[in-house]
């Protein structure tokens, strides 16, 4: 079965991307997988190491829950096969999870960074486009 991966971050752009992806997936009989990547600072990552599995799951739910809720609200009745939470560099995690899930498509929102900031830092969507093994659709 085809998999469409949708990284969500709680922004309006990621909600629009989720809605577009849900329509696309429904038309192709594909499964829709939502992903939230938390870009944890070093101290947060160390703190997570001290938690047990249940505490980590609760922390992930608190961090990612609002992003998943907003995406589900935008999707409507479309079925979400799974939700995934990851911690790390967003672009790297999106590309790695797309490979692991054997996604045929990544659908993500555009963040609309200013030209100077984008030139200096590069946007997450631009990095994903450069490194993903599958197609990437960026929704504005």
C-alpha cells in the first residue's frame, strides 16, 4: 500500500498540507501518516533520557498533540493510518522516516521564511526536497 507522509508542526501551512494530502491519499487508496518532529535542544534530549517509556510517551503526546489535532481538524473525516513522533533535526528526521516508512510522497507546508533568513539557514522543506528519495509536494 502506498504511504503519504505528512509532517505537521501546528502551523496553518501544515494543516493545509494535511488537508491536501488526505484528499490525495483517499483518491489513490494510500495510507496517510502524520509526523511531528520536535527539534529538541541538547538539554531536552538529555532530560528525556532520564524518563521511562510511559513518561516519554506522555511527553510526546503533550508536545505533538496540538499539531496532530490541528491537522485532523483540517482533514475532516479522512482516515489517518498512524501518527509518529520524532525528536531531532526536522529535515533529517522527515527524510529518515520517509525512507523507513517507504513513503511514496511527502506532503508538507511551506513556512514562508524571509529570503535572507532562508539563504542563511535553508528551510526545512528545501532540505527535504534535496535529500528525500521520494516525491515531495510543498503546499502553500
